[in-house]
C-alpha cells in the first residue's frame, strides 16, 4: 500500500514538472485591505515599544489597495494550518526583551501565555519605556523625561466554529519631567483601558460588536506662574466610552457585499481649562481661558455601505451619518465613506478614496503626539467635511515599482500646536505656553515613491511629498505644517540570521504660529528647525528563540523642536537582546 502511495506521488510530481513551463511567473491578486491610520504619534521622540501592547486597538479607516504579486515555481513545506474554529499555535508561550542606550533610553518587556491551546489564549504582559535628556543651549537646565510602566492581560476565546470573543485590560503610569523654565517641573498621568469584543458569522451574514472604556488623567495641578502664592488649575482628566457594531452580507465573497456599521463615541471631561473668546465690543472678541464648561462630548454614527466587484473595477460606496452630542457646534453631519479601485492591467492600478466625519480630541491622543504638552487644557471636537486621496500604482517590473499619490482635505476646528498668550476669564491669571489651537484649514498634498525588492535579500524604498503649509492652508495630518517630506530606507539580509537597515527622513519648512488674539501677531510664524533624522538598525538571530538587536535614531544629533519651545532628543537608540521561551 505504501508503494502505491509513493508511485502516485512520483507520478503527480512528474505531471507538475512537465506542466511547469506553462505557469506564468506573475499573477494579479486583487485585494481590499483596511490599513491602519494612526492616531497622533510622538513626533521625533523615542518610544521603544520592544514588544507592543496587545490592548490598544487603533481605529481603522476605509481604504483600497491593489498590487500584483509573484508566484514562484517551487514547492514549499508549510506547518499545519489551523481550522477556521481554532487558533494557529506557536511553539513559544513567553518572551522577554531588554534594550538600553547610554543617553538613557531603556526598554524592557515581558509576557507569557497562561493558557495557549487551539481554542483559548490567555496572556499577561508588562513593559517599561524610559527616556531622559537635557535641552540644548548655554542656559538650559533640568531634563525632559518620560518614564512609562504598563501592565495588561488579554483573552481570546473561540466559540463554536464561526465565533470569537476577545477581552483586553491594561494600566499605564507615566512620569513626565520638564525643564525648570516651565511652571511645573514634573507631571504624571494614569491610563487605563478595557475592551470586550465579539465576532461571528451565521451563514452568509457576519456581525461584530466591541465596547471599550478608557481613562486618562493627569495627576498634578498646573501652576499659572512661578510665584509662591500662584493660582493653579486642577489637572485635566477624561473618561472615554466607545461602542462599535456592524452587520454585513457576504454572499459567496470573502468580504462583505453590503452592510451597516454603527458607532458611538463619548468623552466625559473633568477639570482643566479650555480656550474661549469673550466679547469686548461689537463684533470684537478677545481670547481667554476658563474652566471647561461642556462636561460630555459625543458622536453617534451610522455608516451604510455597498461593495461591488466588477472584474477589474472594485468599490465600496457608503456614507457616514453622524449626530453630535454636547458642545456648541453643528449637530448633524453627513460625510462620504467611499473607496474605488480600477486594475487597468496586471501591473497598473488606479485608486481613490473619500472620507470625513467628526473627530473627538482626546487628551490621550494629544499626549501620544507630544507628552510634554498638557496637564491643564481640554479641547472640543473637530469636524472633517471631506478628505480625498487619489493614487496610481505601477509594477513591479523585475522588482521595481512606483507610485504617484496625492489628495485634498478640509478640517474645521482642527487642533494645531501654537504658542498662546491668554488671560483668564476673570482677568486674574495668565498663561504663556504651548497648547493647541482650533483652526479651520484645508490643503493639498502630493508625492511620488519608488520601491525595489530583490528576493528576500534587499528591500528599498524612497518617497518625496509636499503639502500646503500656511496658517489656514495646511495638510491637517501634519501638525508641524511641513512643506516638504522625504523618506528613504533600505534593508539588507546578507545571510539568513542577519538583518541590517538604514533610514532617513527630512521634514523642512516646519512651523507653528503665535496666538494672542490681537490680529497682528496671530499670523506670525514660529519656525521649527527641520528634521534630518538618520537611523540605523541591526539584528542577529542566534536561533528562533534568541536574538540581539541594535538601533539608533537621529544619529546626526539634530536638536529640532517637537512643538514651539519643546525640544526633541538628540541621538537615541536601544541595544539589547530578545528571547522567546
């Protein structure tokens, strides 16, 4: 019997070999994916994140992307595949990682799966990220520092053959140090996250539910001045509640053909101050600040959509119907949620997407952008009437590919960093400091990029992009209002266990604005030094379980500003070891 099996296998191999010459080396794979659009990130600051938290889930936005993929004439041996109702298992249940760099960058991370089988995963993790550096200049005193400890746990449970339950919980404590030219020389923050999610499919219909609660709160009251009897502002905090649900009809396709998404997002704000305008005459207003008035802001959204696949043309047509709660702005909005792509040929594709909607400005998202701004300020929501992104993908041709992309966006009451001089509503206190100002801005951005891949040995990419960068003409996602951005990277794997990488980013014509409400100074641009960031990374795997790594950033030691009056770290990095067990 075994002999017959061997003869049959050899015969099948002979048939495949004889027909291999008829196989094409390239095929076109049309796929629709949903890339992650980041919330605001820490511009230019190091957050090692050796093994990132499994708790925070980023909000996804609709997008469409197509690209041809190659198929090779070779057979490979794969590990056993998991059934639809089971998890793929790893031979490792735990990990530990440690990295250090002498200017004081330290990252340590560890985690372990307490339960790990084909239906249940229960794990816990902890992590520390730290950095400390002095500002430059002859009279500079004190240190910038950000030391964060996080601990969390996660559960994934398969229920039946077509359902999955997920639960996450995490707590973080951040200690923030500021140079003593600030009114507070230190601050801290408490961060808590918990979410529960469910996904299931019944026949041709799939549905999902997710609920999340998060808390972010600063710990120290903020002084208005350095005097011994100075007044202070109660530290700002927030509780955020989000709920998402959706149902979709799949038919015979792998992605839903039609469906409805429902979401609710509420932020309950406590303490802190917000920037306001006080009438001081007919059609005349002066900027001031006052204790936060509207305690809760929220958005309820309905997004019906229809998806189609007509050969080389694919699309997803929808609209966001939103109702706002709290605040003084408009309560009802409709924004597009559309993505289209046209695969003109196997190596040429055109895409377009249109989006928009309400945006809640959480303290958490602004802390992620720059941890050294905050403690006192609260902000209202923003509205994005429309974003439009268009692009062309060409290739690959023998490893080379190119892309041309651009778009337009309009945002109302969008938060941009500013240096503000404000008086309190009662006229008793004042502040001169960096915060965020609500701006109505619109602008274009456009760029071109080239990529090259050679087997699994060399991977390279370079892109150049430009955008509007005036006061009310700017690309809203670039909070530093950069005019030109260049990115370049190359990764080389000369031997299987060794990986080497070099990257470079240039951001020029960066600036914030001065704001004091006089009208004369509000258009004064405060220049932020250009970012010229050269980075290097290397890793070597002694085995599947043990590896060492090294990476450095800002190797040119460029001391630019993150925002006005807040300086970025110079050379930074991590050198360390990671072990799986």
